[in-house]
């Protein structure tokens, strides 16, 4: 089985993140700019939470809060599930499915290496299937 570290190799090495004191509006701007659905929340180089579109929808929009006045710390998910670079992709997928989450930070100890999404995993599965099909077609033709 492929480890999560292989998925990270296909990503931009930039760690998209916000700070707990940033406004939700500023975090939304970053989500839009980077075309991602979640950002890690970092404080002094340490992962303290995750901010997602889901957090915004449920904790700001539906509650009538103001995104320019609400801080990321007010609504971020603090109970962050994470995986290590050695976690196999299938286990990460199982965890995401069971917990109904779409993003998982990847940590080596306390060092944040990146974040994987369900989209990253689906792209990888599709690429593997395409390669298998190409190999089978090549085998059949010979």
C-alpha cells in the first residue's frame, strides 16, 4: 500500500495556513485564492486547528455572524485528526470516511508536512487505475 507521503510529493510544498487571530473573511479570501476547501490554523509554527468551508457555513453564515468581525479561533475545528507520512492511503481514506471529513493534516511528530484532501486520494486512485488499464491493454495486445 502507498503511504500518504507519496501524495504529498504531488503537491505544492507551500503550507497554506491562517493564524487564529485572523478574521474569517481573510481566511475565506485565502480559500478562494488558493482554490482549496480548508486551511491549517497555525500558531507559533504549531498546528492548533483547521478552518474549512464547512466551519464557515455552519458557524458563521447559518448563525448570522459577521465574517469580518469573527476570528478564525472562534470557529475553527480544534479537535484535529491527523496522519503521519507513513500512514497508508487506505487507512487515511477510512478515517476520513468514518469521521466525515475531507481534509487531513500530515504531521511528522509536531512538524506539519502538509494536508491531504479526499480529492488528492481520488486523483491518485484514478491515476493508478489508468496505469493498470494501460498495462492490461498492452499485455492483451502482445
